[in-house]
């Protein structure tokens, strides 16, 4: 991304990078117009050209700017500068709730309720203004040093009900905190935010989220179908009423959970007061129940016997022919039974050639094996870079082998290639972005020691190994290196140049790899004219090569100030001395006898004369009349 100027949009002095997210970097800055610290969220350049992302970014500011509430971060300004879209917002000093949970493991019940209530108060205000947050999670909740909770990042919030939850092939929000309807890509309502608060409350109380999985899709499916383990089962000391509140907030059916933040708050207040709480209504399972009806027995018994009446007597004489027929029939039946037996025996031990099914699809192979009066069995499924998914890799027994009729032929079927491509566009991105992309691709990111780079900003990725586009096995490790910024300049020690002439000082600094900065002239009674009085930085300090050293050079002795001698003739001695002192002059007094009573005690004469320019602290002699005679 391009370098952010020190003064952004002619108003914000960038101090440092605070963090990076999925869409933007956040900087600490100082508003030079209003003299306050702010957080500046600047959209990534790659998204600035995407109208949909820009619209979402603007929607964040529009949604949050109108929400003036003590538990919602304040939005001060928004705009576009040098092709970068940004939002200026309140800078929050404190920790995220995620960091707090990570430090403490889990929070006590009363503290968890305290935090949850402030989150719900913020959402209640937002919902009343028709704004749904959509991404409530501990990462977006900041707690300052006074224990005040602030809900931040309305980046995927929307006003009204027109917006949908889905994008192209993706679901907005964070998987561990999604409501079931969000996971299905359906539109969301207030209760969706309240489900997410339930997940946050669960995590505060237990130190873990209700559902985890190998990837976001697996987690989202659990939100849809799995019931969470009650928090009380993990932490037995959680009160029954608080356990009920959490499970009610996590109801799968949006209609079965809290409908408003006000309802949620009311139950939390009952928990604080140790009062009972009503559980969520049990879902109606009648539609899922089927009835099996008994089958009526027939009116007749299939095993009914046929009664045969024997004749009351038998013929005393039988024909020999009938006996002969009977013997012949019995012999024929015996031969038939023997033939059937030997035929079945032969069939039982008959062998069949195993067909070659390697390279066939699984269905084709199974059909071919069954056509040979054999039984197919899938022994295993394996990854293969050469055999397409669903195709037989090998068989046992091999083709041409002979096995008995009905024997089993085991198959190993390909699951396809297990290789994935290292994602493109990683170099130059933040470390967090690269980690996220590699994990999404099923790869294992491994950060290498950071390195200096003159072309890649500090905190962004310099290189990945293997390179982007390389085909590697899923689960493979991809190493990446993060920039420490340009190589720091050489460190030098500032030499002592005081007492040198300006030219000599400049030469000595140049030899040390430093430059002369500002030069200030100053009078000095102790340092001769033209020599260095002082320097900054001082001698002995370590600085970067090429830095400047400011000098103060002597102008020599400062000339004395000049004043005009005031006229004091005719004044009393005291007045004259005071007047001359006020002008910065000294006085010497000479008294002379006078016969004029009007001159007694007054100045008769002064030297130098009035108006003469003299140096400050010069002496003015005055002659004062005194009474003559005894």
C-alpha cells in the first residue's frame, strides 16, 4: 500500500499504526485543527477501487456517525484523500475484551454481566435507530481504564432491512460469533446481534467459544445444527439463572431467543438480583415425529392344514406295476438330487477372472465387478496428484487373478490432488492479512525473523517461501518474512566543537558524518567573537549519520546601552539623584555655598549637560547649593 503522508488530508498528523484489519489499517493521529487524538481508519488501496467495499466502508461511517451513545465509539469525520477513503473516530485507550479474556482466562459472573449489560445498552440504542451491528465479538469491544465499555467497528452494519447478509460466495461476520441465520446467509434482525452477545457472554464465563472447527465453514455449520455445551457444564460455579440466560441467547430458532436488548438486559438484572429466569421455550418437535401403525393380520391362516380322510380300509391286493413305478420314481428322484448337489458344489468352488478396473470411476468399477458376479468393496480413499478424484487407483486382487464366485475385490479410490496454490498478492500486505489468506488456503503460515527492506513498509510482508502460485500439499508450511523498514542509518558520536570557529566546527562535524544545522548568533562576554558558544545535540551523544547539529556562535562582548542625560538642574538633590538613577545613571554630589536662598538644597549645575548621550551606568556630577556663612 502507498505510504501514508505525515499530515493526512491536511488535517491529521499520523503518529503510529495501531493495527490492521480485513479492510483497513488504523492509525493513531492528532487532529491539528481541534488539537485532539483520533483513530484514523484508512481503507486498503486494493479495496478503494471496489465499489462494493467502498459502499460498505461508507456505510460504517454513516451507520455509526448518527449513534451518539456513551457505549458506542464516536465518529468525527469521514472523507477521501489522495484516493484513500477514511474515517476519523474516537481514539480509545484501553484493552479489547478479547485481550482481557486472554489475560484472565475467564471472567467472574458479576464482571461478565457488567460488561454484557454495557454492550446491550449500546445495541439497544443502535437497534432503536434501525442499525444492526452484524459483527459483535470481543475484538470489537474496548474497555478503558475506568471500566467503561465501548462497542466499535460498525464496518458491516446496515440500516433498515434492505441489505442481505451474503456476498459473492462469502458470509459477513466472524465465524465463532455468527448467528445461525447469518451462517445460512439469510437476512438478520436484532436477535442476530443478541445471539452474538450470547456467544461473547459464553466466552467471558468459560474462556472459550461455544463452537470451534477446522475452518469457518465447519464452525458455521455447528452454529446451524449443533447444540452448545451449557457453560455450567464447563464451569460448575456459574449460577443456574445465568446459565439459562446464555442458553436462551444461543437458541437456534431466532424466535426462541431474546427479541430485544431490553429483554436480555432485564434477565441479566434478574441474575444480579439472584432471581429466577425463565428458560427458552422448547421447540415443537411434533413435525419431526412419525407414527408407525401396526399391520393388520389376514383373516385366514396361511399355514392352515388340509384334512384328508383316509379310507376306512385299504386294498388287500396291490398291483406289482404300481410298485415298479414307485421304485423307478424313487431312483429318478435320487439321481436328480445327486445332480443338483454336485452342480451346486461345482458352482460353489467355481473361479472367476478378476476384471481390470484401475482407471475406471468408482461407479464403473463397482458395476464391472458385480457383472462378474463378484463383490466390490472400497478399502480406502487416498490423495493422488495423477489420478482424478473418484477414480480407482489400485485393486486387490489384481486383474487376471481367479477368485471364487461372490468373492470380494477391494478398491482404493482417489480423493484427487491434495495440492493447493500458494495465494497470490501476499507480498506488500500486512502480516495479519497474509496469515489469514494462507490459513484460508489450508496452509500453515510460519513467520521468519523480520528483515530490513527499503521497498516494503515496516509491518508488511517482504517475501513468501514457496512463492505465490507454487503448488504445494495442503497443510504445508509457507514461510513469510516481515519488513522492519529501511536499514537504520549508521550511528555516530557527536564531537565537541565548542570554542572552535564556525568554519572549523563545520569541518569537524563533516568529518564525523554530520551536518551543520541552524546557526544562531549570541553576544558573549567570555567567548571571543566568531567562536562556538554551544551545540545541540551535545558532545558525546549518539545520533544517526547525516543528522544536523545546531550551533550558537559568539558575537563578542555586547556593547553597553546608551541613554540621554536627563535635565536635573533646579531639582532638589533627592529628586535629581532619583531621576538620574531611573535613567540608569550614577550620581556624584558637590556642594557650594550660595547667598541665594532659592538655590539652597537644589541643583545649581550638572555635568554632562542635559541631553548628552552617555553609556548606562555612567556618572553624572551635580552641584548643589548650600547656605553660606555661619
